C-alpha cells in the first residue's frame, strides 16, 4: 500500500544482541527476526561487518535463503550462488530500483553505502520502506555505527551487535563466573 503510515509503535526501534567473537551472530533466529520485522529497512551496527557478512553467506548456503550482497564493483550478487549476479546493478540507484521492482523475496545486504545515501537513493529507500506485500524485501545496512540521513532513522529497525569480550572464567564465592 503506497503511502501507508507506519504505526507509531513500530517506528525506528533498537534492539541489542550481545555475542562473543567465537559465537555465531547470524542465526536462523536473527534471520527470521529480520524477515518478520515490520520495517523493510534494517541497520545492523557491528564492529566486524566482514564477519557478519561471512555468517550471512554461511546461513544462505546452509538454509537456501535468498540473501544478496551489493558491491560497487559487482552489483547485486547472491551469497548462495556467487556466480549469480543481477545485471545492471552496480550503481546503488539501479540496485535499489531492482529491489523495489522485484517480485521475489530477498534480503539485500549493503556495507559500503555511506557515500551513496543522497537524494535519489533516499527517495527509493523511502519507497522500499513503504512496501507492504507478502513477498518481503529487506534492505539491511551492515557496518559500525550505521548513520542514515535524517528522516530515514524512524523507518529503520536497528540491531546492535555487541561483542562481549572472551573473559576467562574466575572463581567467585565458590562458583565459576565469566
């Protein structure tokens, strides 16, 4: 429904998701949460974007989910089948238009996006955020302290990946604690 208002309770909220470096952050539970989110724009704040991308790739390979990654030099590529590329999607504007017009479900990951968040692309992101169809298309920004232009923050669900340091267990009052 174009122009549909997002209920006030579902606008731009943040959820913290702690994990250790050895722990897997991208799990089927996290993926399901992304897919079920009322927002179509998701921001994952993480200190280690490359690890998160590698974990999304493993999830796509193991589960067969439609997960794609945008890169300036390659455009949109499938994380499940590396050879599968979307032709003509090297520019962010073209990639966002493809996502907007696609009829298939998909989770689209963006990492090097900061310089591309300007006028025409912001309009396309707003349109994507208003999509309310059964075949979800989610645009996920992955990076350290994801900053989006004013006006987009309320349309984004934020997931904060907190790396909990691997501390050695110690004995306290007769019990091992970390």
